């Protein structure tokens, strides 16, 4: 039997109406900033988001600290490990990432308007991380927006299939796509 993660989302769902998009901004941390601002904009408009956005904090010495904020309102979890200045390996703390995944999954239900995943990274490319919550959101007909980098783009496309929409890395095109896929909110007077 072939494991479920070897199928694309399209093959598993058997539908062409999936609402999944991705964006990839040039420059280190720019996708993170874009998705974080977008989550704030959507919250101010009354939309309920689920998932994670990444917050990078520069340090005086060495690489930045990486944290994720579990949407909509926290907690913030450190997902990077301090491996020392000479370290060249991956600094991701897999246990912290899986904690963030679990917290996001616990919040995903039919009241959520949009799932935002800060990055489809190596864990997702290897069949772990946020893959299950992405599929669950789509099964619930909740739109999904994913940050991506060039290193994992092929794995994401293999996972998401041809239905994933590439969005330019700025608020205007992303908000246009969201206007097409999100349920309108009632004005509260």
C-alpha cells in the first residue's frame, strides 16, 4: 500500500475546487513579514485565522532566533535551537515545530476562515509538519495560504498538485485572491 503522503492533495480529495495558494518573497524573512502583516489585516477585518506566522529576531552574534505565533492569538514558540556560532546545520527544533503543529490542529474547525502556514519546509517535504492540517483544512473547505522557499517548492507542488495558485509576494494580489475564496464578513455596526 502506498502511504497517503505520496499522493497529491488533488488525488486524495478527487476535487478541483481546492482553495490553496502559496507565495514566496525574495529576501531572507520577507515571506514571514508578509504573512504576519496579512494575518493582522485579516484579524482587523473580522476574519478568523488558524495556523502559524514566523517572527525572526536578530541577535548580536550568530543567526536570528526563529519563533512562530500560533494563530490567532498565540502562544509564541521558539522553533530554533542555538547550536553555537560555528554551526552550519539546521537549527530547527523539530519538537517545538510539532508542538506548534499540534496547537494549530487543535484550533482548526469550521469557524476558521483561513489557514496560514508560515512555511512548507523540509519537515513538510519529508511528510511531516503541517501536511495533515493542510489536507484537513481543505477537506473542511477552508482556504489555505502557504509560505514557501525555492528549496522546497518542488516538494510543495508535488504535494499540492496543479491546483495550488502562485501569488505574487505582496498584499494586493494576496488580498485579491482572498476576496475570491473567503466568505464575506458582515459589517458590525
